[in-house]
């Protein structure tokens, strides 16, 4: 710090440094109730989506993060392309990192992720889960509510599945 150039600069900055941390501590703790979202992802989301009132709905917040597909229209023809990547690259990267946790079997978004992964591939599924996480985070910030698994449309339980396969690896005879 350049305290030699400005005497008393550190004492004035100390008053401002603690105030934002304390006011966002409750929101950071609230966002950390989402599985896969830690303090860094929560802080980035709060920094980018600081006042959720400026977005009319969650679709606009996801568009601001650049997690929506680009659209090409001409007359009656409509085609969707890659994500727009407009907006905050930091938030987009953090949400994609958090979306990788959906590959785990104990994650609430795993059924959604697994279905997309089988149909469209791993990277597309990560991007789709990141889009969904952005919309969830926006709703939590706007309504000041904790993460609720019941609103995701999934149920929790010890589900078993028997798989019949045509082939399997031979047992090694060593």
C-alpha cells in the first residue's frame, strides 16, 4: 500500500473494506447451500448479479451471463447455434466449474445431467447445467430463499437399477 504517499489512506480504506463483506455474507452463505457452489462461485455470482432487480426474469440473467444459445432467424426459418458468450466470462467459467459436480451420482441435478450427457455429450450437458444453475442462483438472490431440492422436479431415495449387458470384461487369471 502506498501509505507513504497518502498519510491515513489505510485507515480510510479499512472502513470501506469490511462493510461489503458483512452485507454479502448472508447471501454468500445462502448460495453455498447449492451443491457444487463454494465461496468463490458464490462471490462471483453476487459480484456479477449484484442487484437482481435489474433483470426482468431469470432468462435475462442467463443471457447476461452468456449461457443462452445464439439464434439465427430469417423469415420462418429459425436455427440455434453455440452459446453467445456475451457478458461476464468469469461468471460463465465459475458456473461451468460448479456444473461439473452434477456428474456425481449424489448431486440433485444428476438426473438432468445424465440424460443430457447421454443424448448430447458431456460438454453440452455441463453448459446446460451451468445455465440452469445461473437461473437457480438468480431466483435465490431475488426471493432471498435457500436452495430447495423439491423445486427441481427430482426425488431423493435409494434407487436401484439392474442392467443386463451383452458383454463384460473377463476376470484376469493371474
